[in-house]
C-alpha cells in the first residue's frame, strides 16, 4: 500500500519491515520508546508544559537548519538545473502531498538555480506509468515502496541509484526501517512512513446513536447491522483499487494467526500454496462480512476518493484505510462537525484466533529514490537528502497530521496534537506485535496483480474461496 504509500508518530521508535518471528523481540523493544512520548504528551496536557523543553527542540532544529543551509548553499551554486519529480501524491493541498510540495517550494526558494517539476498521479495510474518510465527513462526523483512486490523487480532492472547509507546516520531513521529499501546490503531508497491499518469512525455519530467501538469481530458485525438498519453505510471500503481490501484481509489474517502471520505468508508465497486453513478462514470472514452488507453498495468498483468522501460527508459511520489518512483531522475541506470527531480503532479480535487486540497490521510504507541514469543525479540526491533532514519530512508530516514517519519525531511533540494523533500513537505504543508487509505485497508483482484483481470477485461471491486461493497461489510460480 502506498501511501497510498503511505504517515505520525514519535517516540516508540516505530516499525520496521519485520520479516519473520525472529525479529519480533527487536520490534517490541523499539516500540517501548513510544511510551516515553505518550507520557510526555500526558504531561503536556496535564500541566500545560512539556518535559521536552522548547530549547531542546530549538537546538535540534537549529542544528538541522545549519546542515540544511550548508547543503543548500552547495546546491545553489552553479548553472541552472531542472529536477523532475514523479510522485504518487496528486493532492498538493492536504496530507503528504502538501508536505511534499512545501519542501519542494522551500528548496527552490533557497536554490534559485534549481527548478523542480512535479508530475503527480494517484497510485494505480502512478504504478502503470512507472513501468513505462522504467523502460524509457525515469524522472530524477521517484516515489517507491520498500516491499518485494514493487521493489524486487525494480532493483533487478537497475533503474535506481545506490545511496550512501552512512550519509543518513544522523537522520533518525527507526531501527530496521531501511531494510526494505536494500538489495545485497546496498541502499537504493529511503522510507517515508510507518503505516498502521485502521478503521476510522465518526465519534459523534457513534455517541448520538449509542454505538460502541467493538472489541470482537462478532461485535463489529452486529454494530454494522445496527448502522445499516439506521440507513447509514457501516464501513466505506475502497474495493475498486484492490489493495485496500487486501490490507483489510491482512488485518483479519493477523487476528486469525497472531505472530505466525509472516511465516505463514512467506511459506505460502514460496510454495505457491495458499490452502492453509488460517488463510481459508480469514478469506471466508471477508466474504461473510461483505455478504452481510458491511460495506457500501458498489464497494467493489469504487475508488479511493469516492470511498473517503462517503465517510467525510457523513454518509458512512466508518472508513477502512491506513494511518496516512490521519490528516483528515486537519483537513479544512472537511466539515468541522465531522473533522473534529474522527477517531480510529484497529481490527477487533476474531473468536478462536491467535491474534490479540494489540497484534496489529503495520509496516513501513512508501518512500523515495533517485533514477540511476539521471543526468542531474548529484543534484537529485542533494534534494532527496534535503527532504529527509529531520526538520523537513518528519517535522512537517507531524505538524500536518499525516501519519507516522519512518524517522524519530519525538522532538516535535507539542501537546497540541489532534485527538486522532494521540489515539493512533497509543495504538502503536500498546502494540504487542506488528505484522510487517501486507499480504498483497509479499510476493512477486504477478502475485500482487492477482490478489488485487481477484479479491473483488471472492468478496462479492462471484468467485469461490478455494478458487481465489488457487489463483493467487498460481501467480507465485
């Protein structure tokens, strides 16, 4: 998933691309740091002042600004340069697209000799055109995803420039977050996000109707039936794009398998065999949920924007998407009575499943890379490095509520975060385990294409569960 690739969090040194159970202890240790940030937030709200002093933040920002200025002066000298950026963030006024554009505008203002041209498409159109660019010549800086289904073939094709990992020693990247962007120990891109799969809900609508956040999947089904009976769509689901529903399936699968998720998926991809009973159970739960009317009419053909609008216009009580959409709580295009009441919870536990309430679907999401054959490669890498200075992507992302960074954002806690930001921070702080890469991104590109195109059919009942599992298994061979 991208953000679409992929967006908030400080403290608990987020999440890596955790592959396999042997990494889990390391992950949980990293996550413990977040408790410090949440305690810090509690101190802010209770006393009106933070344990992290303003001078601490100022010192951090001054240090980073000094580095930025030095880099900018170096980049700003010389002849005119045009850097072409290819982005999967078409909305330049909100969320991650806004943050990306802010940094681009700052860089050009500080470097009069540099012009940055942006081409931005939504995720599906982006990935289609990315393949064409890979054959004919890429723009200089591009959005990428540090997941096998996307990156393996890209790296095999040799279209991305190698980066010097030592350059990023002081950038505050969370332990393990760079691993998904490497091949043979060499670094080819930088992660932007730590993503958590969420079910957003309208708290005012819940309160007005006496609805409660469900603790179990059975309670979720009962809640959806009550919401539907009230004439409201229970969950807005982007089924048309395929990947959001695959992430929803991942979330169910995590509740069925618990910490065995990564091993089961890895083995299934390697063998081309998805007949494991846990996989059948998770898929059947999805099928039964859709049949019961959990999603809007026509969910299997509706896209991202249409689906989000159902929720932000008050036509749906809930909305299934990743933490990158936390920026909804700051989006002034959304009516205040909805914007101020957006909250989130994670997938409820499945009866008889191994996954607990705090075993969550989370992973490192999208990021950026530089074209290996760029005619302005040196300048493009300078711009990339500027973007990732701690007081740029990470800071601006936190301030604009766009989700959790792959870098430590502790210094940017203010105590004035939205309730949604605080809530999602608590979700991560309390996590017992994280899934790693969602199921649709765990195999080759043919597998990703298969699962994202076949999942609509199985969910709406036009394809059997067994046929679906056979089809996605065959795509791994």
